[in-house]
C-alpha cells in the first residue's frame, strides 16, 4: 500500500511539473510601444485625457514566430509598462501626480491597463502598476487604442512626450 502511495505521489509530481514545463514552452512575450504627448496647456490638479494614435499590433507575426496562432492563444496579461520621457530629454516625472492607462479596440470595451498614483520621483522613467486583467482580445486585434488619464501637480512650460513600453505575457494552448 505504501509503495502505491509513493508511486502515485511520484506520478502526480511528474504530471504537474510537466504541465508547468509545457506552459513555459508555450509562453512568450510581445512588446509594443506608444507615444503620449502631454500638452503644456493641461490643467493642474484636474485629470486630463490623452488619446494616442492606434497602436498596430505585431501579434500575428509574433504568434507565427512562436509557432502558434491567435486561435490558440489562451491567456494574455500585461507583464510590465514603463514610461520614459523622450522630450524634453532633461525633464523628470516631478510634474506628474498620477497616470492611468486604458486599452480598447473597436470591438471591445475599454479596461484599465496600468496606473500609478502619488508619483514622487525625480527620475525620467517610471514603472506603472499593471492590472491582472485578461487582454487576449486586445492583443489578438490588428490594433488597439491607448487612452491616458494624467493629473499634473505643476505647470508645464512646454509639451512633454512620453514613450510607453508595454510587455505582454502570452500563453498559447497546445491543442
């Protein structure tokens, strides 16, 4: 009886570890980038919205490079979202109080992607807190829109351009 229990425990461990190994083989990252321009005329202490141009996904080629296709993708989540100031190059995020980014497509509702409140940094790059929402339908689409809601804590003397680097974790189904 004891040997059957040990054998069953061994098989269970083997099965669970092989499932994790298969998931690792079928998991890859997709990176996308968007540019956000905050106008110098944006109000202080009031949220203002910025719509970016549509972001064209390269997901079809990424799926193909990873030997899968959109119909096989079972889970997409945002892994990281970093904002960096690209213009003016000497500007830091001291002017920003909060930032929230939302994602949408023409066929899908808008959902929050990432955010950061009470920003108190003197750096020109920040990491946002990513939500754990499923993003399959957004990444499978040919393009998506990013809407940004910012609250400023100081007046801008000139427009600020921010680059948003997004990394998505994609897991495909083997069957």
